[in-house]
């Protein structure tokens, strides 16, 4: 009976990790779950996350909006405009977003 309770507890812990990462929109894989369970990485770790250009812009714009001492409203609006231009360009290429590490000079040349 003891091993049954341990198994149920183990399953419960794994489900908590999975639910937490799903709620945060973080990647889920067996290796990530194992590392979290073994306390090798934090449950909010970005490990396995693929950073994309438009998502990066969104995060940066949110940061700039909160940091009004360094970024004025017109500056933030320029970032929004640039993001919209990038979004239009990316969609014209038949994609919804671009993984940051795949951006190269050819991408910039096409965009400009």
C-alpha cells in the first residue's frame, strides 16, 4: 500500500509541473519535467523555449511601457509600428513568426 501512495504522489507532482508550465505557456517535455522534479531547474525555467521575433517585440514593448523614465510614449509607438511592419513582412513570407536564431542577413535584406 505504501508504494501505491508513493506512485500517486509522484503522479500528482508531475501533473502539477505540467499544469503549471501549460498555464505559463512554457514548453513541456519529459526531460524538462524530469529536471524540474529533480530540482535541477526551476519550474518557470525558459529551457526548451524557442524565442521568436514578434514575441520578443511584445515583451520588449511591455517592458518599455512600464519603464517610462527611459522610453517615451512616441518611442514605444515606434516600436509598435516596427513590430507591425515586421508582422506584415513575416506573414507575406507565409509564416506567423520567426525564430530568433534563424534570422540572418538574407532576412534583413528581404525586410528592408
